[in-house]
C-alpha cells in the first residue's frame, strides 16, 4: 500500500510503500475526479521533488487540503486514488481494486471533498449538498459505507458535518439504510437491496460499475478493461459480478429469515412510518415496565429465585415480545446462540433487581445472567432474545444509549 506524506523540511510530497502489519495510521480522501490531465498521478510525485505549493495541476489543491486536515487530526499519512496506485501495472491495479474497500475500512478517517458544494451561501448549501455529484458516482458508495469516520467538506475546505451527524440526509439521498451507514455487516442486506443502492450512480469506465462493488459484496473478480459499447461492457461486467456472488453463496433472494435487531426483522422495521414508529415506542416502554416491575418480580421477592419462576418469566417475555412486534407488523424470531459475557450469575442479577439502576442497565443484567440459568432450562433463551431485542430496539430508536455503563 502506498501512502503520501509531506516532508516537513523540504516541503515536498513523498510517496512511501508499506506492507501489513506495518501500515501506519492514515486518512483517505474521497472525491470526484476533475479533468484527467489536472489530477496528480503517481508519476508526477514519485520522485519526491514536487513542492507543497506546486500549482502545475489543479489536483495539488486536493493534496494541500488533505495535508491541512492531517495536521489538525495529528496524522502524518494519507491515501488518494489518483496518485497512490500505479494504474499502468495491471497486476497492481487488480490488487488495488480488490483491496480498496479494506483500505477505506481501515482508515482512521475519510475526508470527503465536495467540489460542487459551497457553504459561502448559508441559505442554499444544504440543497447543494444533497445534489452533489459525489452522491452520483459509483466508487463513492463504498467510500461512504466502509470507513467508520466520514467527514464532509465544502470546496473551500470548510467542514460541513460527518456521516453520523448527517445520517438522515445521507440515508435519504443515497437510499442506503441507516444501519448500513452505522457499520452493520453488509451480509445483513440482500443482494437485491445492495444493488438498489447503486441506482443512479455512474462510472467513467463501464466495467467499474461492477468493480466498485467488489467490497460491497466481498467477492473477487478478475479485472479486464476494454474498448466497446458502454452498456454492453457494463452489463458483461455486472453479469460476472452476479455470478461471483452466486458462487460464493451471498444469495440474490431477500433474507426474510435474517435477524437484524435482536429478534426483530430489519426488513419490516424500515417500512414503518413515523406514526407507526411512535406506536412502537409506546409498546416498548410498556414492555420494559412489565419486564422490570411485573408480577414475577413480586414472586421472586416473596419466594426467591427458582427454576419455575425464571422459566415462566422467560417464556412470557418471549411470547409478549412476539405479540408486541406482530401487532406492529414486525416479524420476530427467537435466538439461542448468544455468547456468555459474565462469569457469575449473582452480580448481573443484582443489577436487574436494583431499582436505583437505569432500565437499560437492569435489562442488561438480566441478559448477562443467562449463562447460569441456561444450564438448568433451555427455555431461558426465549427471555434472553426478548430482552436483547428490547435493548437493540431502544438503542435504535434513540431511547437508550450504547453502550450502557454498569
């Protein structure tokens, strides 16, 4: 992997090569290409003699922009596709295309430089942001999804906001679910759904319509560029991509049985309208109150912990959660493969019984207590899945924080 840095003494651009695991912390630049002859290529700077203030190409402005952000963030290196890949070397080009998603994923942060968005006009920059060419390019989809930290900047280099703060707008503009923007495993989304995220996006080279999705589907594909009809070349590349997906078993069907938030189906949650979500919030609050302060709590206080009481609580919790979600049009499936998180039962149980703790901490205590009771009766998993679903949904709705401190 090549990374770029500025020599602080000579004020020249330096390209260095690194191999895993000795790759330093670095930032990446996401941008839209200008005229090809104005972008800075590897051949332009690999000698290490190009000055920081070089103005022979407009692309040097992007390098200077990155350097200014690096200095603010305490970093030294950054990666940019224009001059960190030797595109004349076919083997290196294929390696780079296959590694691109990983490189963005491992970056400390991603700077998005929007060349067509100005914040000088405070009244209209929001509209310009939503219409930016950056959202219409094929390669920028993975550059949006892969990094944990994505920060948007105007053409003047002024900070606009980050992926987290602009999540609602970005999700609407890109038609990408918030869960995907938040870093969820992409295998949670069907092939058709992921392909739908590319609608309206274009690539300069027809084959890149497929190659820019290699990381989105985690598949490998030999890269081959050739002259020819754009649509024909694009369709040929996409057909090869779909074949690779099917051979890997990613699946082109909707994963109707895949659990996305606890035991609740994500495909159903994302169809809910605002008034339906508010109704769900009310039901979750009532469920939480029942789970923490229901008649089972009085039984435990009077008779102590018993297998019968815990099993009954677990079964009722599972049935209630299923009814709650069914009422709101959401599918639900029980889980029984949750890993243990604690080494004893009494400490988390004490948190569950402590009325001075927050609701989230008490529910977590109930979940973490499961390892002991599952040795007695497997039905406990029904309650654990219900409690985990409650926690995940409360976090998703912004009612609880993540993670909670015990």
